[in-house]
C-alpha cells in the first residue's frame, strides 16, 4: 500500500513522541544509582546511553514502564542486585570485620554451618594476648602498628592453611603441635569434627552433633594443629571472624593480594546497642556505666573512650568503604546487624551471592532454628546465638537510661547519620518500641 508524504511525516512524529516519552519515563528513575551497581531485570549490566533508552522506547511504552519497575528494588531491604559470575572452583577467603558485641558471633555461624567452609573464631585473640594485652585498643599509632602487622601476617598464613603460624602466639606454646588453649575452639565445627576430632565419630563412622562449645572440649580433647591444617585444606573456602582489626584500611595489603581472593563483610551495629550489650556482658569493665544507669549521675572517672573509640573507628572504616575506592571493588560489603536480625534469611542470601558461594540448606535450617528463640534466653546467656533476633535488635532501648543514650548519640552523631540510625529526643520516644529507630537504608556492594 502506498503512503502519502503526509502519512510518513505523521508516523515519524509519532515515533519521536514515543521515544521522548520513554526517555522521560526512564529519566525519572534513579539511573545514577542503577548504573553504579548494575541493577537490571535480566541480570546484565545497565547501559545508560541515550541510544539504548531510545531502543527500549521503541519496544513499546508499556514494556519500558515494566522494565523500569523491575529495575527498582522491590523493598528497601531487598534490592535486586546484578552480581558478577564467579568461578565455583575458586577458593574464597572471607573476613568478618566487626567490633565486640555487634552480632559478629551470629554472622560467623552463617559460614561455620556451611559444610564447605573452614571457620576460625577470633584467632587474633592470641596475637593480642601475646604482644600487647593491655594496649590492643591503644590510640598510639606505633603500638597499633605492632599488633596490626602481626595480625595481617597471621591472617595471610591462616587463609593459606598454615595454622602452625598460630602456635607462636599460643601460651603455653603447643608441644608436638598439640594444645588445649586455642581460644573458643568449640565455636568452629571444623575443629570439632573428624579428622581433627576423632571422638566425633559414632559407631558407624558418622559425625556426631555437639550441643555446645564445652562439649567439644570434653569429647575432643587437645587440638592437633597439623590435623586442623589438613581440615582447612580439605574445605573449599575459609572464613575468619575478628573484632581486633579497627578499620578496613588496615586490611588493604591483604585485600590487594591476588593470591588471597579476600572478601570483607563489615558488620556494623547501632553504637547505643553495642554499649548496652557491653554493659550487660562485661560487668567489671563497664561497672561505672552500670553505676551511671542505676543512680542517674555520671561518675567523674568514667572512661568515655570506651564508646568514643567504637564510633571513631566505625566512622573511618565505613566512610572508606562507602567511598568505593578501586582497591575495594568487589571485595567489600556493609551489613547492618539490625537488617540481619529482621531479615536473616534474605540478608544471608545476599551475603552468599556477593561472596559467590552456594547457600547450603544446613545454613538456612540453622538460621530458622536460631532466630526464633526466647528473648529471656538471650539475656541470660552472654554468648549464645539462639535468640529472637528481631526483638533483640533494638532491646537496648529499655536497657539504657535516656541521658546515657543522649551522650552516646551526641558523640556518635556522624556515624548514626551515615548508617541510618535515628536520634531520639525524649524518653517516651526512646521507650516506644513500636517505632523503629532504624531507617530503611540500602548498602549495595560495587563491582
């Protein structure tokens, strides 16, 4: 059928109008964010060129609108992230970077429960104890360098399964590579299972399940470091949890080491929650804080640096990570404890996708069994991972006095704003647990 020149002009104008409308539709979406993290409905990288937007507009306006909706996170807590493909056979080394009483034991168990992950709980404890037991949190740069240098060297050795390097820091030094002084050995399934612990084998040669850390020590006896090294090499991945590295920048040399394939999970928590947990757990160290809470008067000799240091290190470390330096590309993810407590399965899946690991059903089962416990149980047992995780996330609001909260959020205000923790201005607001003090905030890894 022949068309007049007027018809051709009208068709051309209609096509331009459709393209313009589609472009305007896409321009109202936060494409700067989508481009930076690679969010797409198909899992491919976003190309934000005008040519591609025009092409999408030509595929009908309805399809373009649907595509935009799919690009956006379905909820603030569940963004759709396009992760790069990984070599499933490549060994991944994981470091959980945290501070004391921030939920790091729970996060460590998310990897400890995986049958292909060799997990170590706080091996740097021995470095601190052997070198500078009273100066581990010192602000003196020279003193911190001593510990950090030794810590980095030990971490590198442990990831390569050279566990004999740990013997130099254990007191008393192991005889014939055997010791019963390894800190929290029972927190690692690999160190309480064959071949490290032959007592774990039942009559038919099947591995038994130990009920707690103490049972591991009772049934397994001293640990043979050489057998532990064999167990490390037999696993496809390795994970280490530590609260003894202050900032992500302290790990740069390890992160840039191409032989390690190291990925860091930085765990953060509301500093008010950290303070409340420490007061309950470390009663001697935080005795004056408890006195302040009981009397309403702050002791003149109270060590305020105990919480100031936490916020300063967190702020520097998180600021570095969120600035996205090239040396952290694909190596760093920020995780808020409160998000994990509210959405444990979802956040664990996100962690595993970032790390390129397959989430085993045993990990999911453990999460279900350990996030629905009683709040009373978690308050009685200091180091248990069995708790009502959602209720536990903000229970600090009934454990701290209002003036203690005011002080903490004043000195930690920049950190609170950066991480999305809300400030309270009245005691009634503090105790109103129906209103969360955690903003919906998404922290995406970058690749």
